[in-house]
């Protein structure tokens, strides 16, 4: 890897860490950066899935207080999340690369839509307080984690929306639970891709370390930069990438 490519990936990792801390959707930066570095789409996707793991670990550790008392809930949802992630990862590994390349621009556009809708999702989460509906929750969670195992950009926003509809709890506690479930999906995908996937380990190391650093720095950035501004920039960037891939 030359110095320019390493600098591109390091910058993308830092940016993704900051974006995840402020608005969410950091994979819309790291995945296109891996494509720009010359990696095939499937390699870029599985490498990105492994590289985001440190950020999820750091977020879950920071949310220890909000996770207190949720052990039973995590245990109940872990099996569904793990199964969905395994199915999604398997679909990615067994399907032809051409299928993923045809789908990925639309997945990026869907992730951009989720990121753009994040403020309304958060408002709906705060406003909606219903009794748990276990079957609906598990069905929606399974579908979301299949998507997460296959591609994953925007998964956190999707999970927060699902938890907000089906689980009666505070926003911060739901956000902490969302982080743990995202971590489970990432662990399952990373394990499968590490054994069977075409991972670019040098790129994963650069993006993973810098993403962790960016996440730490993003806390202070979040206090100064309006989330709406950064969200709009990331959405515009993701839409541009999707259009380029489509054309």
C-alpha cells in the first residue's frame, strides 16, 4: 500500500469515527474510501465490517451506565441478532460478486435515506412509548440484522427505530442497547469474513485504529458542530457515490 492510499484510508477512518459520534452513518465514508483505494466491492464491504468493530466496542463501554439492568433484554435479543447477521453474512459470501455490485448503489441510497430521516426517527422514538410486542420486535430485528450482516450502512439508525417502536424505555438506554446489538452483528460478520472473506487486513487495521480515534474526538466535535450540517454533508457524499457507481 502506498502512502497516498494509507492517508486516504486513515482520513476516512477518522471522519467515520467523528460522523458516528455526531450523526451516525460513518460507513458511508469508509466503504467508498475502500472502493476508491482500488479494492473490489465485496472486499471493501467485508474489510469495512471488520474495521468498524473497535468503534462499536468503544461505544458500548461508554454506555455502561445506560446498559445497567438490560442484561436480560440483551440476552433475549442476542440470538435473533446473531442469527440475522449470520444469514446476511452467508448471503454476501455465497452470492456472486456481480449481484452485490448491482445492489450496493441502492443499499447506499437506502442508507442515505435512513441517515437523512434520523432526526424524525429520533423524534418518533421519544414520542412513542408502547408495551413490548415480542414477535413483531424479533421479526423486525431479524430482517434488520440480515441487512446488517450483508451490508450494514445505516444499521444503527434502523435498529434504533425498531427498538423505539417495540420497546418502552428511554432514548439513551435504547441507544445503548442499539450499540450492543450492532456490536453483535459486527462480531458475527467479522468472524465469518475473517475465515471465509477476502479481507484486506492492512486496510482494516488502518481504518479500525483511526475510526476509534475519530470516535473519541467526535465527542468534542459533537458539542460544537450542528449534527444537521454534518448529516447533510454525509448524505450528499453518499448520494454522489451511489450515482457514480450506478453510472
